[in-house]
């Protein structure tokens, strides 16, 4: 996480706080690493809500 500035670190923690409480499956928890969260944040240019939406869509797809 050293490669992130303080704003990005804050967004990473916020995304984790939004998503992880809803995850009960251990396999999904194992998949949701810091690197995974960072990929979704970078993919949405560090927009928190867009990243959360994309990540939740991926989780729904993985559950199918």
C-alpha cells in the first residue's frame, strides 16, 4: 500500500468498509485482497461509488 498517496489509501479503506461487511463467503473474502480493491479503484479512476458498483456487479457475476 506504500505506492498509494493518502487520498488513495483513504478511498481504499472506504471501499473495503462499504463492501466487506456484506461478504459472508470465505472464498469471496479471500478474493477481495487490497490488490483487488485497488484494481477496481484504478479502473474507475478512483471514483468510490463507481468502483463499488463495478465490484458488486463482479461479485454478483461470480456467484452465478
